[in-house]
C-alpha cells in the first residue's frame, strides 16, 4: 500500500507528459526558426502572397472590364484626364479674361457689343456698365449680341418667320 502512495496519479502523469512534449516541441521550433531554411521558406511565402494578390487584382479588373464596368485603373485614368482638361480650361478662361480686359482698355471702356439700350442708327450709346466686385466670374456666359435673353432667342426667331 505504501507503493500505491508513491506512484503518481493518472492526472499527474498526463501533466508531466504534456510538459515534456511542450518542452520538446519548443526546442524543435527554436531550431527550425533559427535555421536558414526557415528564412528562405518565409521569403518564398511572402513572394507567393504578393504574386497571388497581384494576380487576383488583375483577374478582378479583367472581370470588371468584361462586364463593361469601370475598374480602379479606369477611374484613376479618367480622374487624371479630367484634371488635365480642367487645367486647360482654366488657362483658356484666363486668356479670354486677359483679351477682354485688353479690348476694354483699347476701346476706352465702351463695350464692343451694343447693349439693349443702344441705338445703332443714331450712334448713341448707353453708359458703360461697371463691373460688379471689380472682376468678372470666369465661368459666366457672355450675353447674347441682340440683347435678348437666351431663353427668348428661339421665340424671336419664330416670330420673325
């Protein structure tokens, strides 16, 4: 009976075996991680993951293109084109404003296009209109030459017929 008391219980035996297996696994893992082969394997895994990511992105772009939907590349390309077009338009508007200003200086502030109050037969001109705020808005559309509003020009043409 004294021998039964010295013998470990089944739970203690399992705990001891678990600790031994854990320490052996830790030693083996440390040897594996410390080797050059593991570093090489890890590098290959990273390369494969990057290649797989690129391939899946390309496949998704191709699927979107086949469905005739805009993909990320298409949207980026269009945004760059739009930015270039806006820059060119802004330069054109600046040039137009510069030409208008130069023409106004050359004609002593008189508008080149007769306004609705001008009488071309008598040569009389109404007073030149002052700019509001000192500058013109670069996106404002020019007034029609005949003094009519843009919406009434089609009615004027119909009544003349």
